[in-house]
């Protein structure tokens, strides 16, 4: 084994809680308050190296660096759309044993990692800047209309990988909102997503209000229940049809996580206050855009304090459906509104740089890049 392959990965401090940092500080012979200092350097000042933590002694930093690194990953590529939307490409290293989280890649021999990329999209809108973040490299849900789904599953992102998207975006200091709606199914990577949300919302972390964060899911059960119990962030559920058999034909996950069970669960929670639930409904011409669908969707959601987001579909190769004309989308929206369901049509952003919903493919992509 040569020197390169013998190299072990350092453990990343990014994503650690103050309690965990205290243990690391003690291990390096540092006082307990160094944990708070490290958290402040990483989550408030957003430094990228231990050397920048200048109120920690030089010797302390040296001892820390024997095993640890901050672990911020910078972006390796960036494209800007004509409408100001930006797509970032982030390198990620996945363990070859798929499904293993990367949170603890510390100590893992470098040769047991394979390298890929994930994308994050920054969407500017007046005084808002929303970051659409990825939670996995690829995805195992296999939705037919999604480029990420087509590339298969490569690995869960660690909390450090997720937080790096926030820290490394050029707009890091002026981000107002985040949606877990990039590559991957966030509730399939529950622990790392929740760890990232903890850092984003904690007083010792980024200090964001949970109201600034939305997790978008196809409704992975029972992780969805845990999410509703353990978080105060918003929820978006991908429906795409009011009929289970039709949904199944687009989303194989309907078989395991049926929409009726998902809705039964969602109805047990209160969305009349600060927390919101919305339903994502991608419009496919001739598939789910009829008045019959609008009426069935209205019946399905009746009595639930919610919103429906109608999403224009962006055609992808080898998929039979396109996007309905605007007039059909408007008629669908008006029918929902007339039925008492609040529905909005999501503005199409970043289409020219393949940054719209369902188009993210990273470097494992199959033809979208
Ligand atoms: S739409 Fe979401 S859940 Fe479905 S394959 Fe794509 S990334 Fe996965």
C-alpha cells in the first residue's frame, strides 16, 4: 500500500454540537470553553480552517489538526441563469459501501471513497435568497420524471456536506430561506438532515428560525412522523396525482409510502399556526392536468390548512409527458381555488442552466449536463 492510499480522512468538525466539541476539546487538552469558541468560528464566522480560530492557542490548534479539520467543502463549479438563479456544484466523497453516511468518514482510508458531485441552487427573489439544497448523492426513490432519480443512489450526504452548501454559496451571508428540495430524498437521510437543521436553527449555530426552512419529501414513513414530532420546520409533500395508481406509475415509492397513509398522518398535526404544509404537484400534460384531477385533489385535501404548489414540468429525455400550456395550468389553479384550496403556480427559475425541479443531475447525470 503506497503513501497515498494509506492516508486516512480527518474527522470533520462541521456539524458537531457543543457537547461533542467539548469532548474533542478535552481530547486535545483544551478547556471546555474552547467548544463554544469552535462553534462560533464555524457557525457564526464561517471559517474554513482551524488556523483561523485565532483565540484557540497555536499548540491547541496543532493538536486538533492531527485528527480533525473544519471540513467545509467549497464549490467546484457554478452557473448563473439569465434570471439570476445560480447553480453550484459540490464535490462529495461517498463510501463505496452505499448507504453509509459520510458523517464519520474520519479515519476512513481514502481509497475506500468514490467521488461524485451534488448540486445546490440559489434562487433570488426581491429581498429573498432561497437555497435549494441536496441531501443525498443520487436518490433511491426512482421517480420517473426526475434526473436525480435516474442516476441511482450513491450515498447519503453528511451534515457537513449539507452545511457546506450553506457556507460556500457566494450568498451565504444573505440567504433568507432554505428548501431541502435538491438532489435526494431528505427523509431517507434523516439523521444527517436533522443534524444540519439543528445546526441551522440552534442559538449556538446559525440561529435561523425554523420558519425559514422547508423539507420537501415524497413522504417517507415513519421518518415523516419523526420529522413532524421533532422539528418545527415547514413540510412540503410531493403528490403529483390525487389517485394512488397514477401516483404509483410516476413514483414507485407510492407502493411503500402510500399517499392515503401520508395524508392520514399529516392530518394529525396542526398547521394552522406558524408551521405550514404544502403539496407539490408537478403538471404533466395529458396525465394529471384535467378538471377531474383538480376536483379529486380538492376532495383529498379538504379541511386541511394547506397550499398546493403547481410546478411546471421541464421536459427530460426519454419521458413521454411535457408541460401543459399556461392556460391549462391556470384553469387547474382556478378550479382548486374555486374549490377552496389555495394554489399557486411556482415561477420557473434557472431553466437555462438546468437548475429547475427534477433537472438536477450532478456529475452522475444521464445526459442532463
Ligand atoms: S423527485 Fe425527489 S424523491 Fe423522487 S427521485 Fe427525484 S430526488 Fe428522489
